[in-house]
């Protein structure tokens, strides 16, 4: 999940771009970091 310290910028635009560009991550790891954790959180 991505939080916010509004009004201070997160330093990444668009959000998740760092994870999408990380060449060392597998597709599965990338998917888990971008969405799977947030989807599993509510139960």
C-alpha cells in the first residue's frame, strides 16, 4: 500500500514507478509489491 504525508511529496511520480522499473524483481514479486498486499489486507 502507498501512504501519504500530504502536503509533502512522496518523491515518486507516478506511484509504483520504482517497482515497475526494478530489473531485479521477478514478475511475481512485482505483482505482490504493487497490488497483492493491498488486496489481501482487508481479508
